[in-house]
């Protein structure tokens, strides 16, 4: 099945800094999603982005499907951005959305 | 437009008891997925169901776990004779009929604690 890898595993930032999170996947995908799991455990859907670029406020994402990777950009980070960011992908020959192991982000004031 | 509803939010069971977790998909969604998240880990696929059908249960433990999505009512994940290792967050997701080109929408999860 499809493999999903995320980097870096951990990221520590000071408030106001920018960051880039990466997601590599091993097969062609018809679904790629980015999630933020906040410290209370809620899973928040950030982007549905099997290809192309999208922006939502301080967050943006780009998926280059032909090269099998996606990037999540966080600009001017805030303490409320802390938590774990998951990438999840689904290939054409399966119904399963497979999650990466996540990037744990800590933003300090 | 309510999202995916899971209940209960928290569930405490003693070893050997049964746990029943409920998931009501978004309106108009006929596909339901269950995922498990062990402490400090990512989400692992368990089972994929459509109304009255189990499509893919390749992630379900072979024993004690079962899932259903009846014609009427919520999807149920049932864990019999729970053990401490079953303690985890269980997330449900739903998608509409054209699942191949649409995102999965996740609920807030049920946190199961086995004492």
C-alpha cells in the first residue's frame, strides 16, 4: 500500500517565525489532506489538496503530484498553532486514507 | 450543516466489559471509516463501511472488534471484553458517494480508557 512520510518529526519555533512541513508519498494519489490535531485531541481539517496550491489565512499548501510530495507552509506562527500536523493520502487503487506519523510543532511566545 | 458526530466523547470501561462507540456521518454521506489513534501515535485505518456493507476491514483486529453501519441509524464500533491495550482515541470519518474525489470529514473522536 501507499507509504506516507512526514518531516521533520518535531519542530520548535518562536512566535512570528515561518515554517515548512513536508509530506512524501509513494504512489499517485486522488486524495491528499492536511490536518492539525490540537492539544485537546481534536482533528481539524486544514486542506484537501491532491494537487495544486491553496491558501487559508496564514496557512498555505502545495502538492506536486507528479513528484509525490506536498508542503504545508505556516507563516507568522502563533502559540495556537502548536499541536501535531498530519498529512494523509489515498492512492487510486484503495479506499483507505493513510496517515503519516505527523510533525509535532511547538510555538513559544 | 452538522459535521460528523461521535458519542460518547469519553468512555471508561473496566477490563472485560464491552465498549460501543457511535458515529453519525454528515448528512448525505454514505461512506464511513473508523480509525484508531494510540497515545503519541498517528491514526491507523481500521474499517471502511457503506450502508449495510463492510467494504474493507483489513485494519481491524481479528478478535473482539466489530463494526456495522445499518440502513438506519449511526455506525457502531463494538469492542468486546476490552483490555488495557484498547485504550485509545477512536475517530470516525465520512465521505459522500463520490469518495474518490472528495475529502474525508472527521469527528472529534471517542477517547476510550480501560481501567
